[in-house]
C-alpha cells in the first residue's frame, strides 16, 4: 500500500471514529453547559450545542448549580459524565501540585456510584473466560455481588478443595465505552490546551495521556494480579505483611481470582479493640510497609486507603486491590533523600535543583525560586526530624511549585497522595501518630545506604564513565552543530536573567577541570621522577616525586569532595 493510500485510510478511520463518538460528544457538551462551563464548550468549537443544552435545564436546577463553587460544579460534572470521568477526577485528586486544596477536596469526594449487574448478565462472559460453567469450576459461588465499581464487580466463591476466593469480573462491553471516552478526552484536551490559555498550565494533553495509560492497565484485570504477585515477592518472608494469593489458572484480562481474606478493616477502630488488636502497632506496621514499598522496593500501592487494608490476628497487615500502583526509580528515590538532606542541612541550592529536576524543561526564574526555597527552609530549620510535619512540608513544596507553574512528575504526585492517605489512616488509629517519627529509623538507614562509601564509589565511577562517554561523543556533536550553523538552522536562545548563574557554573566547572589536569600532570610527573630516581639512585629526586604524588592526592580528594557536594551537577 502506498503512502497516500495509508494516509487516506487513516483519515477515513478517524472520520468514522468521530461520527461514532458524535453522540457521546454531544452528551459531554450538554453536561458541561449544565454545570456552568458553557465558555469551555464555546471555546472548543461546539457553540451550536449551547442553544439545545439550555432547553434541558430547569429553573430549580439552575438555581442550585448557581450556588455552587467552581470546584463543586466541576465535581458534579465529572460525576454526571460517568465512570471514565469519575476515575479522571480521582487521578486529578493526586495532583496537589496543579490544583489548590479546594479542588483536591472536591476531587477526593468522587466515588464510583454504580449499581451491581445481575449475575445472569455476567454469566456468558464468565463461562467464556473459565471455559466451563461456573458451577463446574467452583464448589460454591455467591451470585450477590460483594462489591461493585465502574469497571468490575466482586463475588465470593469456594474452590473444590475448600479454599475461599473472590472473583473480580469485568463488566461486559465496558472497554468499547471507555475507549470512546478516552478518544474524546484526548481530542478535547488537545483543543483545550491550544484554545484556552489558563488551562495550558494544567497540561491537559499530558494528563489525558497519563490517565489513558493508567485506565487501560486497570481494564486488564490480570495486571492487578501481576502487581499483587510482585509485591508478595518483595515481602516474601516478612512476618507482618501479607498479599492475597493469586489463582492464575482462572485469571485473564476480564477475570481474576484471588484468595479471600477475612480480616478486620483497618478503619474499624472499635472492631480492632474488641478483638484485642493494637491499633498503634497496626499504624506503625502499615507505615513501615508503605515506606519499604516506596523507598526500598520502588513499587508501591498508590491508593492505600482504609478500604484496601485489613488486619488479621497478631496484628498482621493485608493489602488488597492492586489496580493502581506507583513506580519510583532509583534516581527518584535518591532525589527524595537529597531533598530531605537539603532541608535538614539548610541547603537551599540543592533543594532548588531537585525541584527544577522534577519540573522538567519548564522555564523558571532561578533566582526567584531560590529565594522562595530559602524562605521555605528557614521555617523548618532546627525542627527535629521526629517532630517534622511531613504533610505540611509537602504542602509547602506543592504551593511553591504551583506559584511558579511547575508540575511534579507523575510518580512523585502519586507518592505524595499515598503519604497523605497514610497520614490520615495513621491518625485514625493513633491520635499521637507522627509519620516522620515512625519513618525516622528507615530514613536514616536509607540515607546511610545512599551516602555510604560503597554507594559514593559507585556513583563516582558512574560519573567518570559518563564523562568519558561525553568526551567520546563531543567531536560528533560539534560536527553536527557546525553543519547546522552552515545550513542556517542553528538557533540560540539567551535568558539574560540566568547569565550570571550560568557564568558561575562555567567557572566552577573550569576550576574542576583545571584541578583535574594539574592532578593528572602531578601523577605523570611523579611517575617520571620515580623512574629517573631509580636509575640515578638519588633520594632527593625521589622525595620530589613523593611531594608531587601527595599534591596529586590532595587535588584528587578536593575534586571528589566538590563533585559529591554538588550532587553530580
């Protein structure tokens, strides 16, 4: 097939998709108009819908909506738009760096308000996934749903060997509806980012992309089981943390089968006390488990609310529902620890650089951000680690980011949301709960691990290897720049406000390079003098070589300390 034929086919498919989604697009626009977002509908080129939408409103409904704040109207609109948009709001609730507390509070109120389907509606799909009638596979199956959500619902069952299990069954035909919503959401996000200036700060296209990726993974129920198994392996042999067993022989994209755990919900304080369990110990163990997942394993439960945590005898913790998880790279974990170290040591510069790394390529006035961070650090200087209010600290960080129109990486946003949820549960179980006090031993251990001799040597080797690679690539990069200049394609942007800072960085780099060259020369000179002294048998010449070698050692030590203090900048 030729290129033009492929383009025509792609255009035809897009046109058919647009026609197929037109009714849904009309319904979305009507909901937006109903809740006072007619301006957005008009700005995205759907003004023709406004007149028709006005006819669907009644005076009482209009009066009620008029009394709502903008975040409240947004929450009601998302709820009215259905499961896909409810889940979008739940994801937005994790983005405290983009939205103020008023918006976050409204997003957190969004719930999957769906009725359970009759079991007869699930049976054909369930039989297809099991390869047999449910009664042939399970000794018992409860046709009344244990729980229902927008993507699936849960039923209890019993295996032939007596094991109690739960079946999570995906709603029939849910994928085509969600895929249609995601297509429309991507299209609307693109138009909104181009046409509505104040929305551009929220990066709607990127948010839509991340949300679509997350929701498509959640549609595959086998992914949840793979997540659960990975966490179970990470906690293998741990005496106080448990993850339900997965029965893979019956698990697929539309069905998963997991062990049923008859524990006490972690939020049920009265039941915990009645069973003579220790709520304070439970809070402590939940905290240590979540910290281990986040800062050691780099793979954590992104929604550790009370409904996903249960307690067994001996205060054992059970974590369920692994549909939403977060991943934290080794680099990001090191950044979090450096941020904490920067706060403890009053190193505003190091803290600012971490925030800039998180913000990506967004342009920002470095001096203003540095002043803001210095003021922020002063508020926490001298506060003992165990008395540090982590939620207040994270709240201040997100306010600084919002002020400078910076955004957190998605993994950091999920981590902050998980910590916030954990803090609320901890205070429910223990009025004196302080998450930092609980976390202090683990944080100190991780800091020692990150900044111990072995870790520093490994990072030094990594820096040296990257430097060698950079030098090897330099001729090719320079050749590319020269060719671009000859073609008139070389563009240079200069930010005058940053010239002073850039000059300082170049000066610092030049100093290090000079010391490195002098150190290398001293080592080479010492080697030559040693060889000469051996031939001449002269002790004086040998002594001069030792002095040069000692000077080289001091220069190298200074260079290593300088690189370490700058964090590899």
